C-alpha cells in the first residue's frame, strides 16, 4: 500500500470513530460557580431631643385622687429639665432588631386657688426592644414591622404650696413591662436628598398598662451616605392603673434628631 493510500484509510477510520461516539470528546470550558456574598449588618443610630408637653391625670400617692397636670409643648423648653431619646437599629438580610430609649424630666406649677399652687414633677424612663422584619424595600422606600416589649418606669411627685407653708408632698415610683407591636418606614422624596420617616406602635393590652400607643413622623435631609438630620413630632398616650396608682397621660412635642448610619 502506498503512503498516500495509507493516509486516506487512517483519515476515514478516525472519522468513523468520531461519528460512532468514541472516546474523543469536544473540549468544554470549565464551569465557575458563583459564591453568594452575604450582606453585612447595617446599623442606624438616631439620638434626638424631645420638647414634649405633658397632660393627664397622675396620682402621686396610691389611694388619693389623681391630680390633673397640664404642661404645654410650648412651655417644655422652660419647664423640662431633660427630654432625650435615642433609637438604635440593626438589620441584615431584611431581619434585625430595634432599641428605643427615652428619658424625660418634666416639672410644672399650676395655680389652684389664691396662693395655693400645685407643683408636679414626673420622671419617665422608657426602654423598648423589638424584633425587626422588613416587608418592603423598593425604589429607596423601606417598610418594617416589629414586635417586642417596652419597660416603663414612672417617678411622680406632687406637692401643694400655700401661704402657710408646704403641705406634705407625695411621691411614688412605679415600673412594669408591656408587649408592643408596630410598623415603621422611610422613603426618599423624588430625586432630592429629603426624606420622610415615621413609626406607629401600640401595646399594653392589659398585661401591664391597659393600653398605650406611640406615633412619630419626621422630615429629614441626608447630608451624606452616613449622616442625616431630621425634625418631626412625637406623641404617646398611656393609660395605666395599679393598686390606686393612676397614670393616664399624653406626652407630645417636637423632636430634632441626628441619624448616623454605619
């Protein structure tokens, strides 16, 4: 057999082997699997000042009739020694936590009859902790729901001051824990750096207090990715009574806050 004929036979044999599905396989590109990247925790801290008025019935000594206290929000700057709040939240993959701390120290004097005045002072401490769950996140708008507990501590002081001196004052300290549920949200206004944010919660349900609700709304400006400022209004209403101690009040007023995201 000549060399040319041998080469022709070899080519035909290899062609038949390939068509019959032999061991010669096409070369394929290696498959690269993408490893999912876990989203990091995102935190947001918002301290703010609260210029809150105070109105309602307070029984400084259990068993005695409650006294009506009325401190307007316009007088809060002069009559409130301290009214500070802070909100801290963390979220990862749409789930996280929410913490809220509030402390206010309000003092007011009201004329009753002639030289007799009623002096009232209420120190309120509120600490809330809740599980946070994101239910909406589209086009720079976020909505979360939350559920948790709220701790209350109330220090109340009442005294009657008259022309004959000071009638013995009364004071009382009360604390309890309430369940709470709520919703919060934030959205950017158009293509601007302004945003609106707010929340609403309700709780108590007879566990500690009979009922409370808490509402706030804010208008803010985002100076950078991490810093924003806001101004808004917050109000809570609480109805609590235990062994003669009565605390049926509403506290509300303007808030000014600074938000730090990290």
